[in-house]
């Protein structure tokens, strides 16, 4: 299994959720307000100077879904470069459901 963290401008939240739904990713945790600064673009800090904010989704998916999710996120990022959509993935070694 893989954990995938998506970070994106709040303006594309519905697009991100739609893409995940279309890919069969139905379970996730959404963080509505995430502040930060990436390597490119303006900070999103929710302040008077930098008013925009990000959101984030954390999901755990089967290994065989990872390439489809990453490809879809890469495509939408190319279309909406100003949204600064980023995806990060890492291995899940065990979950609490694995304990009997």
C-alpha cells in the first residue's frame, strides 16, 4: 500500500476530489486549510499580504493505483499550473487493521 499526500490551492478542491473519485479512491482525509510555500509561486499563508490558502488530501491506496493517481495529478497540474498541485507518495508498512 502507498500513502499519497496531495497539496493544492483551495480553488481546485472539487476537481481533485472528482479525479480521485473517478480513479476509485474513495477513502481519504481532507485538510481544508493548509499554509505553506513551495519552490515556485507565491506563498499561501492566509494573511493580508498572502491571502490564498492550500488544502491537502491524505489517502492510502493499493500499490497498483499509484501510477494512475500520480499521472492524473500530473496532468491536472500541467493544466492548472497556478494551482501548484503536488503529490507525494511513500510506502505503508502496516496499519492498525493489520493487528489481530
